C-alpha cells in the first residue's frame, strides 16, 4: 500500500514521533494506522526500558492551583540533562503530570496513566525520564500559598490555619530559600536529636572540660541546632531581625505544614571522569 504524506502527518500528530519513524512504521504495517501506532508504542517501551538504568537527576517541578486556593498539587519530573529539561514537550508533560495529580490525587495512578506518554517522550527526546514524586495539599479555608523559583527547580507549598496571601507567599519563599526541616522544634524526631547529641558530645569531650560543662555545651548546641532547622524559630529571610514565629503571630495565623521540593535532591549521581572515558575509548579503538 502506498504511504501518503497525509498518513505520515496523522501518525506524527497522534504519536508525537519523528517523520521517518512514522513513515517506517506505516510501511511495516502496510498502511494500517492502528497497527503502526501499536508498533511504535512497543518500540517506545523497548527504548525506554534500555534507558531506564540511566540516572535522571535534572528536570522540573510543576504546580497546579485551584482558583479558590483550596487545593494545590506539586510534582517533580526528572530527566537526564538540564538541556533536555528545556524541551517544550518535556515542559508540557510536567504540567500534565501536575494537572493529573491535582485531578486524581494518587501518584501511583498518575504514573500508570501517563507511562505510555512518558515512554514515547523518552524515545523522542532520547533521555531517561521519571515521574519521581508529588503531593496534594488541601485547605477548606483556602489558606494555601506557594512559591516557585524562576528556574522551576525549587518550590514550596505552605498551609496556614487562617488565610493570609502575602504572609503565605513570603513563607513559601522563605522555605524555598532556607530549607527548614520541620515547622517547630518539637517536630524533630528523637532519632535525629540523638545523632546530633552524639556528634556534639564527641566534639565537646575533646575540649577536656569537666563533664557538667560538657553537658551544658551539648545542650546549648542542640538548642542552636533546633532553632536552625525549625521554621518558626528561624529569622525571616526578608527581615533577619524578625523570627518567622513572630511574623505569623502578627498575621493572626499559624503554620500547619509545608511541602518543599528541589529537583534532584537525594538522587545519587555517579561522578564520571570525562578525560578518562575518552582515553579508554581511544585505547579500545587503537
């Protein structure tokens, strides 16, 4: 069967893949559009599987916000390089992931429903992609605010007890910039505190001071640590003379929770020696 330009154009529009791939698929399927689509999907899955072992630590965050401010969703979608993260189709896919999570609220369902589209993009862009994580935050009072850094690599959602748009946005910006661990000091887990005390104790004992002095030094450092990692105890990023706790009190509200994402945080990236790789390839070719 002769393959027309119109058929190739239709297949490209339906799959998003390149012209030559679409033409080849139509030839192999003898012009059967559905069969060509199925073959392209299978090839997309195969290529995606081959790339699945490659580390994807770049990417973008996406956010979707309800018009009345009662619901927000934030997601992280990863890709291998910063260059590929600027691809328009990847950017659109990140937005679609955020919208899908906003609509359904279940990351497992989101990943499953968008996996075929993800695999197609892996084939088209040529890099591994992962839908890494996402979270939906809801507030019947509409007391939600968010801040997204300009590069879309760091973002935060803050939930307050009472709506205050200006304070909420300022706090979300603060969370992105300063990266607190918890809302208040009592939220820090006992395990974390035990590890910190162990470190401080070892350091203090090296000073050779009496045990009672060492104990005071350790507790002093623990107190300082709690102030550094607890949002309400931190100096406000826009005014170092004001604590965040005082800021929210002045606004007659309080912080319920915050969600902070940063692209690639916690992902181990294997360091490569580019010069050594080139030398090794040259040695093999000789």
